[in-house]
């Protein structure tokens, strides 16, 4: 299955939370189900607990081989976007400067439209695979 790692990035805060989650739970992935609310907050879960549905899409890979999956319906919303996995600012360091526990990490996706050059490159890759 092909993936688009050039279309997904991760902030340092999210990368640190991923690392902590992996240290505590073993390999994990992020999954963005279809929400009627338009919410772009992927859930994290251990890889061993994930069973991809036939129409789920592997959007890309992040640090430490962490995969970002989403439902086909959700993919339609983001198919022309570059995504950045982040942690909301309100879950930032607590008093004393410590990061919040990784288990409470809430990830979110920030989307931006692909540039014309990025979209053309993506189309070229799609055609070469097809």
C-alpha cells in the first residue's frame, strides 16, 4: 500500500508525546474516523488494537514509524491538503514546566492546501503507481 509521507508532518510537541506513548504502550498509530462535526482530532491506539476497515486509508507515516490512518470519508476532506499533527496549546506544560502526561495527549490536525507544485507532484506519483 502506498503512503504519502510528504503530505504529513509533526510538530516537536506532538513528536515528544508520540515518543512517550510508544515508550509506555509499544507501537501506536493515529486514526481519524469520520466525524459529522468536522473535528480533526485523531485518536491514538496501540497498533495491536487496530483493524483497518476495507476503505480506511493510510495517509502517511510520522516519527518512529507511527502511521496516520483515516476513514475514506475523512480522506475526501483532506485529499488536497498537507496535514501537520500537533498538540493543542491548552494542553501545554503545567505549573513547574512539566509536559502533560502522554496518556492525556490530545492530537489535532492542522491542514493547509497543497501548492500547485505539490499537487502536481502528488498526481504524478499517483499515476506512476496506478
